[in-house]
């Protein structure tokens, strides 16, 4: 999808179809292809759709006229309010990635916290994306809680026949960093713009990594409802 956004930014010959609508239709084809080729299971798709929906609801709030956290400058037909429908696929792509690599690399975890704690944490994270516009932003408190809950958790991933490992918090940071890189490319391609980018493109603030870290955690916990976080010593 990122490659599609960049290519259509420089070359888009379809005058009868808005670029955003083309990206939306292409995203639907991508999703169907994943299912038909069995690269993604129906159960994984169902979990990812949930993330798709909650992310779209957040988009509707963030892009509303009252908030205006960012905007989509081009025209579209397939959309709700200020949100073109392809946006939900940008978020679900993260969930799709997590679900797929979980299986491919046979993820396992040591000292993974109890499920109820992770669910409470991501509910608070999601709520804060809305409430911080009216109440104090508790993002850094949520990050601190995340570090505390997962401080002992290691992720084990299989390369060929051998499992290697790293702190799960570090793994999430790397994913959030690459999402931030992708965000910079997407805003450069005029897919969406922040208020300070209307007069010309600027790199997205590095502080956005914290937002992506928390939002990616939401996607991760949703996937964990389907793929149980097995300990490394347990054979499946």
C-alpha cells in the first residue's frame, strides 16, 4: 500500500477515478488476495477487521472539524465524513503484519502478563486518543505502565530452526519506528497532511513514535486474542 501511495503521487493517469478511491479499491483487492491465497486466515481477518473499525472511528474523531488533528486533502467518493475509506486499511495492515509474522516466526513469550491486564491497558490507550483533547494527556503514564507490565517479557522468534529472542518492548519500538518512517513517506506522498504541512512538507515529529507505539500495542493485543502467547518451552 505504501508503494502504491508513492507511485500514484507521481503518476496517476485515471481521470475518472479519484486517487483515494483507487487506493481503497486496491486495498480491498489486497485483502481478498491474502484470504484467497491463504496467507491470512478468516479468523485473523476477523480480528484485523475489529482493529480496522476502531481505527476508523478514531479517524472520524481526529479529522472532525472540531479537532482537525490531520486531514485528507484530495477528493474521494468512498468515504465517511472527512475520512476516505482506504484509511482503515492502513491501520489493519499493521494488524495483518503482526498476525502473519506471529505464525511465520513462531512467536513465543516468556513472562507474558495476564490477559486481563493487557486488555485493560489497551482500552485505556484507546480512550486516551480521544480524551486527551479535553483532559490531561496520560500518554506517558500509559507508556510507563506498559514498560512496567512488560519489563520481563521476551519475545522468541524462530529463524530457520533456532529461536532467538529480544525484549518485547524493544521489538515494539522497532515496529513503531518503521511505522513512523512509513508515515513520513505517506505524508510526503500527500496521502494525509498535518496542520504544519499545509504550506509545505515537513518531517513528522519524532514524538509521534510514542503514538504509534501505543496504537501498535492495541493491534498486538487484539491479535493475541487469536494467537495465544505461548511460553518458549511449550511445544505446539
